[in-house]
C-alpha cells in the first residue's frame, strides 16, 4: 500500500512541526476494499437510522426494517416499487453521459417535465382530430424533442460562452414547472386546473402483457444496456471521457469539444424527454408540476454514487427506492408524515458521500509526543 | 393611489425578505468557492427549528416578549448551523462533490422540515389542533392590515416586521466586509484561487468553514422570517415553495453583490405578486411567476457574454481544494 502513497509533507523538512494528522491521496484501491468501505457506510447509516427511528415511532429497530421490506416488496406494492425504480434508473442514466463529461446538468427535472408537457399537449391538441396512431407518433417525437431542446439550450451557451451550466439548468427547471402550471390552466376548460386520464385518452402508448408498467420496464432495461455500451465501447463514450478529464487534452487530440458538449446534452435531454413521455403517455395519463417528483435531483445522486457506471446504478437506484418505499410504509403504519423517507435517505447519502473520502485518501495519525521525546533525547 | 403603490411595495418587500436572507448567506458561502445547493434545505431546517423552539416555549404558557424572540431565533441559528456544518464537513474536510452534497442536504432538510412539521403534534402528544405559533408571531411581524385613512408612509412601514430591517443590515454588512475589509479580501482570494491564498499564508480551511457556516445561518434566518412574520406562525408543509432556489437565482441576478441583492430581492418579490395588482387573466399567473427565473437566465447569459471580471462567479466556485493537487 505504501508504494502508491504520495507523501504530502517531506517528514525531515518539518520534523519539529509534524501535524498530528496528515492526509494523502491514494490511487488504485482494490475493488474489495472499495466495496467494503461502501457497505460499511451503508451499514453505519442503517444503524444510525435504527437509533433515530425508535425515538419518533416507539417501535423496535428490527421490526421497523421489517416494515420497510414489506413496504417495498409486498404483493400489493411490488409493481409500484418497480415503476419508481425504473423511472429513477432511467433519469439517472440520462444524466450520466453529461456528468462523465463534467457537465453538471441539474436540470433533469425540467427536461423530464418538458417532455411530459409536450406529450400531454399533443394528446390534448391532436387527440380526436387525427387517427390515434398519428397522435402516438407525433407525441413520441414531441416528447423526446422537447426534452432534447431543454437540454441543448444550456449546452450551446456552455459550449460557446462558458455560461455556468449548473445554474442555467437549475433555472430551466422552474421555467418548465411554471409552463406546466400554465398548461394546466389553459388545457382544462372546466376550471379545475388538472389534466387527468379523462382528458388524455387518445394516443396512449400500448399496455404490454396486461401489465401497466411493463413497457417502462422493458424500455429502461434496453436503455441501461445501451448507455453501458455507449459509455464504455463507443467512440462517443471515449470522447466524453476525454472531455471530462481535460478539455485541453481533448482539443489537442482533435476532438471538437463544442460538438461533444452539445451532442451529449442532446442525448441527456432526449432520454429525460423519453421518461417524461413514458410518465404521461404510458403510466399516469395525467400531468402536474410535481410529475417528476424530485427524481431529477435524486438521479444526480444515484448516478454519482454509482461512479457513473450504468450497471452499478441498478444497485444505487434500488437502494434509494427501497428506502423511500419502505419509509412510506413506516410512516403510514405509525401515522407519521411520509417525508420520513427523505430523512433516512438523506442520512444514507451523507454516509456514502462521506465514505468516498476514505476510498480516495489515506489518513495518517502522527504520534506527536513521541516525536518530541525523540528530539529531546 | 399612492397608498396602493405603498401597499404593493410593502408586500413586495415581505415577499423578497426570505429570498434576501438566503441570497446573502449564499453569496458569503460562494465567495469562498463553495456552491452550496443545500441552501433551500438549510432555510427549511432554519424554519422548522424555530418552530420547534417556539412550540416548546409557547407550550410552557407564559410568554415574555424578549424570550419569544430569542428562543426561536437561537434555535433557528442552531438548526441551520448544524446542517451547514454537515455540508462544510463533507465538502471541505472530506472533499465530497459539492453539487451532490448540496442536493443531499436539500433532500434531507426539506424532508426534515416536512416530517417534523407534519408530525410534531403527534410526537409531542400535544393537545394543539394544528401547528401554529400565532402568539409568538405577533411579536415578530408587522401590522398585517393598514387602514385606508393612514398616511402613505405608514402603508409602507407598518407591515414590515423588524426582521426586514435585520435582513437589510446583514446584507449591507456582508457587502462591506467582502469589499472593504482585510478579512473580505482574504475570503475572496480563497474563492478565486485557494492555492494562491494558501501560498500567501491564508488558512483556506478556516475561511471556507466560517463562510459556509455563517452563510448557512444567515440563510436560515430567511426561514425564521418566513414562518414567524410572513405566514403569521402557521406552519403548512411545502408552503415555502421554491423560495430557496429563488435565493440561489438572486445570487446570480445580484452578480455576487449583497447590496444589489437587496434591490433584486424586492424586484423578485414584486414580480412574484404583480398579478394581484395588474389586470391579467388567471391563466397568466404562472407566466408571471416564471419571470424571476427568466430574468436570472438573461443575467447569467449577459454576464458570460460580456466577461467583465467584476461580474464573474468566483473562479474556484464548485471546486474543492486539496493542497497536494496544486
């Protein structure tokens, strides 16, 4: 292990003033150790959760985790869990290529909503006026197109004028939310400001095998495979990785950085738009400003926790969804507010975020007193 | 007519004040190079902490005006300090990614607020029918309804609680410290180039911790103002809305200057409620509420096009500093 440690401070130079702790970066930590540290972090978080939860519910920790398992996997809830899982995974896959490029797209929420809004607008606008299959085709194009547009706008400004993409994409979320609110007001003539299944009847995507969520599950499964291949085995994926590591290197080897930024964000936005399309056209047949339900933000954490690896994302997305579905059940059982899941999820995230440090760095404790004694002798 | 304009101005100021607190805190934090996207969560925690403190005090029975202000304020500061310290520890000491950490803080903070907001009465077995601190709120807030016969300046001043003035003073002080003092100069150096600051003997870690924690506490006061003054002490889940994100938008709009933030927050507040005062159809309300974000995007684009040094984000914004990697 000591071979790959770069020492921060030459020990001889500051022998008298050795700090009590030195931190050094390490590379090439073994896979086993990496997994071990992460598992330890999740375990520590669950222990902390099981200390806090009894304080507010009065139940014993083990039975609480039993309730959580029931909440996520019981017969009545398993399909709902699967649906939440594929949606979160899909959006996480969408943001991944951009993140790999170090383009901080925190606008997935808005890109999903843009796709959903375009889908709903087509269903309301064309439904009944043209054959249903035409409606379906137009809404697929519109949903994916709108998501793409929402992703490309900040990318163009980033590529040409270095406009801060984090802040730009963040603002676009709220523009999309207000556009949805506006749509709700104009689309519904009855004045109830909701657009639900009774309005969105034409052009719905097909229900496969008699199971409402099957289409989403199949599409996201294919998407996972596609993104994996795209990121690791395609020229585009390679270019994304190079731009993410160093734009100057990318330019030097002849990669058109502007083109890569815009193309990658177009892909990111398109997948978000697709998720919006599925949410409206295949799942709920309704739209409101809370349709993406914060998944656009959660996806960022899912993707980052998996180190942008689409296969690991299956695990991290499953963990987050299990936590939130499980905590929903806990809060129903004890008559508590359902936001309890956000607290537990937050705690787990803090631990996993924090444990990365122990993977990337090594901490040495220097025995200061011992050192002083040696000097005195 | 003048009374109507003054009423509008007062409402705009009340709308803008929570955003001003949040933006001032975020400016201070960002000047050290930390892009804290946890601000909405921190404001939420500040809000629920003051509610918890106030609720405990109010349940005691007797209310002393001084304690009624001190207890919620201190619990608000403590709550927001703890959450911003978690952010600071994760990003500064453990060098975790700032965006991810910030979003996790927001998830946690909003969940924490909604959970205790929705369950506090059940947890404490209180007999209160719903979570409200109206008695304490009266001490914090200004006069809600001003009679028509009152002179015009009263229409502007009476509705404003003392925290409105506190927010302005804090913004001016932060602006002064950043621009005119040695501490501010060193803080800006940390945000622009931590390696250079480190080489010059500035304690980068200390500056980052202090500005993140103090910034978080200032932002938390926005939550205190919102619950105690703006919403008259009545808690309802998610009522705070997107004000936390508006605060982050305001930082850009104000090009990282707290003094511009004061005016900007009132403009944002005014845009937010303008639909009440001009004749637009109900349908247009969302379009009006979109304006602060659109304006912010326009400012963001213009500043990146003009590339003037004074209006750029701090150069190291969003990046963590590790001495070994210079």
